């Protein structure tokens, strides 16, 4: 499990009568962007909530989760569908809130300002979330996620409610942040374009309960194995 | 906006003049100060009362009872409201007793309380009892309205309990709590005065009203009622202004 920052083993989640997951397995490679594509309302957010340790109300949950082979949950950053900023606090404080608990106040402010600058919101530090546009709020949420010192970043369709121009701008900002701040990313979406642009590996899930129907890593492995077998056959060391 | 404000003020003034005109006309029609005194007579009675030191002692005693019962109601109501908001067990547990309190007439509690407490304590006890459901419901509603999405965010980013309370729970609960407190404050005056009328403590505006009523001094009864209305209305408005200012100020504090 050393190459995987995240491993979900034999997960079953039942909500009411509905089985969302049953004997479900998933791994996310360290510092890679794994993108999960699944239909809307199928339980993608539930999976991310489970990984983040958010209690799943009215749900029966069984299974194991390992973070880099350990059961202890590390610090996790989360880009939600909505920015989830605290309305009564300005943007700088919104980014600082998680930081002041893990570093000094001076370091927290410095780091918050650095990441707000990276998402080009340094001039809006003192603005309240309501005073920002939807795209700016989501950038502030990104700044909070990246400023927080975590190895794992969960993204739950953070560009969903944005128009195309802002969506592309946000994706570009995210790529720049990921280039400088390496994270293991688990990104769920139902938008294939977003997945293709951002991901290192795409996992397609469908059905009820949800299961993996196509995993790019498996396809690549199968292709590599096939190529190897061809190569062996051509060199005469193996028989197809 | 300015036009709207001046229209509102004009409407208030017109309404006040209209009420006094109706009162004056009705007093002329009845033509019996014992049944309905003229506004002028009531005003004279009010001025005479204001000159007497004992009148202010009565007002002071009622004011103290109101403050004590209001503070007790806020403390108890907030505590029970927090329990009800945090746990569905407590919500169901307190639901029935609070419904009984809501459905019971004030006078029943006053008459029962006369068996249990001294005449001075009865108004306080009854007032706490009647305002408790208001405070409890308001606080519990505020807790129920806490944004679960923000709560989840706070959990993921490992907010401290203090941060979660200050920035997520409090902003949600505070408007409901303050609205409940303002309503409870207004109700306190009415219930305390009613309690005093029936329990007759040594000092209190209710006692004053009851004494005036027994002596058929209708103008005095109306004058004391006028004082209660002014104090209740004025202090309720003052309280509302203070809490609104404090709510605005909480947004300025930092982590």
C-alpha cells in the first residue's frame, strides 16, 4: 500500500433501503489526481464525506480506510460544491481559521495571504464572502484548501455551478496550485471534460450499489501486459 | 426611503391622535368618570402620582421583579433550549411540559402559586413560567438552523470547539435568541403586573392598580396602566436597540 495515499477496503454504505456501496474497493496514488466519474445523485459526495471523516447521518457504514497504509486519518483539505465560507468573517480569516490551530498566528496570516495572492484575491482580503462573486468565493475556498497543510485534497464538483469562462479560469488556477503544491487529489465529477483536463487517472463508476466499471489504471496495466506479451511473442520467448 | 419613514411617523401620529379622540368622544358619551375618565383627568392623576415618592417605590419594586424574572427566564430558557437543540431526546422530553405551560391561563398559575410562594415571589415565578417557552423555543430554533454544511467544513478543517461555536453556532442562534429575549422582555411586564394585581405584594404597580380599583379611582387605574405601557414599550424598544447594536458588533471581533 506504500504507493497509495488512500485505500478503501470492502466498503459498504447503506442509507435506508438503498445500498450506495457494497464490497467497494478504491485506491488513490500518492500525489496523483484520481478522478471519479459517476452519475449525479449516485453517492459520490457520500464517498468523499466518508473519506473526510464527516459523519454520515442515517447511514449504515462498514469497511476500512487506510491513509498511506495507516488507519489514522491525516489532515484533509476539501473543496466542496459550494465554497462553504463563514459569512460573518472576511476572506483572510476564512483562510486563517484552520491554520491558527496548526501554526502561530503570524505564520498563519503569512500563509493565508500567500495563497490568497496565488488565487489573485490579495486585494479582497478584507471582503466578506457576500461581497465576492461566485468564482471569487470558490477561489477563496481553494486558497483555504491549499493553505491548509494536508497531503490529501478532496474535490466534490467544485466547478459545478460556475459558467464555462469562470470554470476554465478556476481549473487553470487549480492546476497552477497543484503544480507548486503536490497533493494526492480525489476529484469527483459527472463532467467528463473536467476529468480529462485535470486527472492522471479516471475511474468510472455506475450502478446501484455503485461499482467501478472502468479504471484507467487497470486499462493501462492490461495494455502494458498485452504489449509485453506481443513483444515476447515477437522475440520468440513466449506463446500468445 | 425618507418619504417612507416620514409617512410611517405621520401614520403613528395620526393613529395616536385618533385613539385619544375616540377616548375623549367615548368619555363624553358615557359622561361618568367612574366608568371612563377623560384623558385630561387621567393625565392629571398621572402627574399627581409622579409627585409621590411611594409611587416610584412601587414602580421600582415591579421593575426589580421584572429584571429578576427576565434574567431567570433567559438563563433557564437558554439552557433548556440548548439541550432541546442538541438532542432530540430532550426536545421530546421538554415538549409536553412546555405545551402545558403555553396552554394554561396565566391566572391559573397565579392562583396556584399563591399557595406555594410569598406574595412578592408569585409575580416572579409566574413570569418565569410564562416566558420560559418563548426563550426555550427561540434558542432551540436557532440551534436547529445551524448550517450543517458549515459544520461539516469545520469538522474537516479541524476547527476548535471555540471557533465552531463563535463563527458557526453563535451567528445562527443569536438572531433567534435575541428575538425570543425581546418578546420575553415585553411579556414579563404584563405577567408581573397581572401577578401583582392578584398576589398584592407590599410594593408593586399591580398592588397600586388593585388599591385604586377598590377605591373606585378609575383615573388612577388608567394612569398606572399608562405607566406600565410606557415602561414596557420603552424598555422593550431600548432593549431591542441594545441587542441589535451588540449583534452588529460581534462581527468585528477576530479569531
